[in-house]
C-alpha cells in the first residue's frame, strides 16, 4: 500500500485558514479508473481511494503509517511568502 501524507491546503474560495492545520493521509490508486459500461461514469474496484484519514500533527500521521506498514511519502507544505504592499501602491 502506498500513501501520501500532506497538510490540507487553503481552499481557493475562502479567505480564512480553517482546517489548514490538519494533516491528511491519502492512498495512491492501485488501479486505473475505467468507464462504467451502463452510465459511463469513471470507477474502479479499489476502495482505498475513497478513504482519507485526518491527523492533528505530521508525527501522528507518520506513526500511523509505520504502525500499519503503509509506505507513505510525506509532502511538506511550501514556505509561506508574504507580499508586503502598501495601499498607495495600487495607484502607481
């Protein structure tokens, strides 16, 4: 089983930072999705794609993966860069 551990990114449609402190463990798909013959919707027999586990810290997510033998790759969040700008810069 392969998985990835990452911190939840901020939603593009929100200005707040709610739920961005959570770490997620998300499983990598084991098989490709195929179109359903009746409806044409994509699907597969791999049910682990539907599962996302939430953890309060990165260490808790890594400990869970090690405990259950999950081969997990940790993706650290990119560093936050602040763009300091004055209101007067809008009129230059």
